[in-house]
């Protein structure tokens, strides 16, 4: 019999109608009262950490969730975190960096419809998450609509449909049908000891380029942030004609700011070696994101900046995958 801890944080799954729209109100006990746990292979315990719409989720909340798991890690066999869908992918990725080498499953789930509504996906999602939390696997996962996704590979693609999340640039871990889990590949348990480090620097800015972006925007960023993630075009190109962004990017790096180049394209990642517009920006000490999704890059940069101010060390941490960063190329035997 497994001991599973459910940590409630709010979100749609715990929401009720109010005069100003849906708002999280249900306690952890009220949430779990909707779930039938008779004849299940686990004992369910629950706590409420916060009761917020995930739009209001902050890096400080990620730390609270990570610390709640770490301080009770030895008491339970698995963990389920109920969470709003809007920023769930960011939280899942953040937990993947703060809690590494977990030999137990840490599962995030939520719903598109509140659990108290007649046509809700919440009950199925919680049941599936609890079922997967009983598995003999380790790491951070998102379980939603019967699909299991690595914590650093989930992206919310839809605002209303039950299949809200996709696994980007990585196969789904598994599919859940009732009590049966169909794995898509063999999960390797971490070999090292549990590592916990919740130090974060939230001073990260995300800039999505568009035709017409002014170079002067970087003058404002440099005074407020320690790192900037640039969502560039295609394989990672940055404009150098007309409104030339390259001199300002170099100034940021010379001032000690971490600059990450990623792409606005969801699939297949950046490759700065392919075009001149990529090679010119790569002449600076920029950080390459590979095929990581933005929801994973943001908390990883916060995590790296929480460790050091040395740009080369930050670049090394960002470009060195942890277990849940694993790319398809690495899975196939490619040596990073």
C-alpha cells in the first residue's frame, strides 16, 4: 500500500463561481472528497499550500511547493500537486530543477473544468495522477487527459479542450487507460542521491521578437533584469539590418547579463549555425537553448542565476541537460 501526498495549490480544479468569475476556493479535503479511493493501492493524504489562480503563480510559490515536497520526501512514496493549467508547465519545469534525482514520482495535474461541475475532467485527471504516483519511477511529470509528460516538456496548447497539454520535442512518457499504464519507452531511475536546491533569481525577462523590435528595448531590460531570453525567428535568427539588435545584445553580455537565444517555433529547436542571422549573434557569448521549450527555459535560467553570476558557469548549467531535460537525440544515444 503506497502512501501518496496530494498538495493543493488552487487553480481551475479547485474553483467555484463568484461574482467576479471562477476563483479557487476548495480546500484540499473538499477537493479529495470528489475522488473515490476505495480499493485503490494507496493511502491518500492531503495538504493545501495555497489557493490561487495559477496566473498569480510566482517563483516564490515554486520554492514553497518544492520545500513542501522535500521536507516530507521520506514520509511518502509519491506526490501529486494539483495546479492551475495556465502556468503548470512552468511549475513542473521549476520543480525538475529544484528537486533532482528524485526516486519517487512527483506528478502535477489540474483540469480545464472545476471539479464540482457536472462535465469536468478533474476527477479523471486526479485519478490518473494518483495512479501514476504509485509507479516505481522517479522524476517530475505532468499527467493530463490520460497522457504522461516529462516535467520539462509540457506546453499548454489549448485553452478549453480537455487535451490541453502536448509533449514538445520528446515522446510522451506513457498513456493511462483506467488502471493500465502503457509506457512509450523505458524510464531510467536516477542513479544519484536526491538533490534539493531551491535558490532562484526571478530577475529574468522574456522578449518575443517581431519585425520592428527596437534595439533601445534592451536599455530598459539591462537595469531591471539579470537574464533575458530572446524568442527569435526560425532557427534562431536575430535582425542585424535596419533595426540592428546585435550591438545592444553585445552590450548586455559585456555588462554580465545572461542572454539565451531560443525560437518562437514550438518544435525542433534553434540552430544558430545554419544562417548568417544566427551565426552573427552566436559570435557573442550567448546561451543556446537547443530544443527546450520556453516554459522550461524560464525557470532553468532563474535556477542557474540563483547559483552564480559567472556567465560561463551559467552557460554551462543552461546547456548541460539534467535528466528531465533529456532530448530525443540523447535518448537515441547522441552524446551532448
